[in-house]
C-alpha cells in the first residue's frame, strides 16, 4: 500500500511538517494507513469544510488529551481558516468540561503556536458578558438554541421551566408521524 496522492496533497497543503513522520521510519504500515484514512478517506467522504473539520479536530484532541497532535494541528487549523480567536475560544470552552488542570497545557501550546505564527498576544478580549450577567446570558442563549433545535427537529416543547439553580429544564414531547 502507498500513500494516495490525495492524502499527500492534503497533508502538504495544511501541515508545514508531517505530523506522523516518526511513524514513517518505525511503523511504515500504520503510517500509510493513518495518512490515507485521515487525509484522504475522511476528508473526501464528508461534507465538512476544512475550517469546521479542524475546529472539531482541535476540540477532540483536547478532549482525548492528545497534546502532541494538538500542537501539530494548531498551525494547520490556522491555515484551514480557523481564526486565532476561535482556537483560543474553543480551548477556553474546554475548561468547563475538562477542568483547568487538563486544559492548561493546551492553553500553553496555543500561546506557543500563535506566537510562532507571528500572532501578537494577548488577543483582544472577546467577552460579551460580565460576572453579573454571565448566568442570565448563558441561560438565554441555551433557550434560544434549544428553541431553534426543537423547531428544526419538529419537537414540541411541553413544559418549559426555570429550576431553582437557574438552569433551563425542558420536558420534550416528541411526536412521530406515520404516512399512509
């Protein structure tokens, strides 16, 4: 098996260095499989644009604690159209789910990679809330998102209620339609 031309072209277009080069020497078979799968089969069999795909990849790498590949993917994500602010924001969002202890090394990598790309830090602040308005704004955003999702999925909201801790709780009644 050889690396397909599509895989090679995609990897070379977005990555300055081959993120799996070490495998080429020590595990050539898996090197070919990984390259063909990740940089040809996956990218040519879905409808995601590169920017969206790289945002998903970065978030997934944070979630699985794949810091080595994350470091390789940040510059590629920037080439794919992910903005420095988006890279920072998706990393910040991971703190709520994984905790600062797990995300801190990724924040350091983001800062190192952005600086290596000549991007001045700190980036301009992006916050649109204050500590006083954050909870209400978050609840409102969730309400809007859920309402749109419910409409899209043709799901009927049966019992909207704000619980005592401020989180939106919704009981959903899902209707099914039978065509005859």
